[in-house]
C-alpha cells in the first residue's frame, strides 16, 4: 500500500482517528458480550483463540497510548513467523490469564488516553513520524492512523466468524477497510499476477458499493482505470469474502466468488489478494 500525503492532510487524518475510535468502541462492545465458554474458540489466525485476538488488540492500543513494551520469552511455535509475529505474540502471552472484561477495560483506557493526546495535538502532516508505532516499525503518521481501524476491524471479524455472530459489515471501519484493500489491487495485478499489457481486471463487491478496476501497463505495473465495462476478467465477491481474502484469512476455495471472463486469470488474482499480515 502506498503512503498518500498532500497539503490537506488534517481532515483526512482526523477521519482516520474518528474511524479508529468507532472501530475500538465496536470491538470492545463485542468483546464484552462473548460468554466465557467461547473465549478459547480457534479463529482463522493460526494459534490464536478468540481471547488472543482481544489480547493482541489490547497490547497494541496500550503501546500506542504510551505503555511500556513487554519483553517476555516467546517459545518457538509454527504459527509465529518473523519478527512481527514474535512481537505480537509477546503482547498476547503477557496477557494470558486476564479475563475478557479486563482486556476490554485495558482497550478502553488506552483509547481514552491516546484519544485525549490526539485531541490536544491533532495530526496535520501524514508524512511525519508518529510518537510511537507498534514494535517501532517505520510507519508515517498516515500509515499508522490509516492501518489501525483496519487491524481492529479485521480482528473483530475474526472473532465474529469464530463465535458465529456475523455483523459489523456496515460500520465506519468496515467501509474504510473495504476501500483500503482496494488500493492494493494495482500491486496484486501488476506485480504478483503480472499479466500482459492491456489486461483489465475488475473486482466488484456490490453489497459494499465497490467496483475497482486496474489495467496492466507496458512497464510491468498496473494502474486504476475507470473503464470497467468490458474487462479481461470480472470477479464478484460478497463483502465478507473480499475482506477474508484481502486479510489472508482463508484460501479462495473457502469463499464465495464468481469469475466472468478469463477463468485462469481470475483464479490467479484471487490467490494473490492477501495484502495484510
């Protein structure tokens, strides 16, 4: 995903903050409703239960609000891949034994603290370095504020699928995530699939009001195109399938997708849609 910034950053960044607040409120409300017998249900994230997803969210929000980083031993495990996996696992393990209510309280307290700081010093420059990022990753303010609602909402959906309580597909964070995932379609088509120049790929998510089209160029890149009437392939997905694939939660054979046109190209695109950790 790119890092778009311009001279009018402040309104856009404020929108991200508002969406983040809404995502956190929805997440906490869901967490507080989950009965204890569902806390340990597995989710689409290998090695993480329902309560682990909540602990992970509590960890990142606490760190962003100024809490010290936890440094604890992380045993080797098949689901931990790379430095990011090791870092996020620390936060989850550090919260083992806490109840869902305690984790929800931690999130609320962290959001209130960080929200106060953002209100007192609203971000105005998307390219500037934020006060803190998870694991001190080199994100700009733009990327941090843009990614937090996506991450929180994706974990809300991980939990909802695990406890079989669908919902939240029409929230501010849902709309934000659906649009944000679409910005990666040029990368998916141009770099990962790399079809011949002139190839047009269109993804439709009707229930989310999304139609995203890209065309492959002679330079090996793909760029957005408004000409979506007669593409090389058109892929139609429901909103849940779109975010499941974009989030790398499941393989294409486990979601609902309709391919019109070049079937092989459509399958290649579906196999390459995962763009979030």
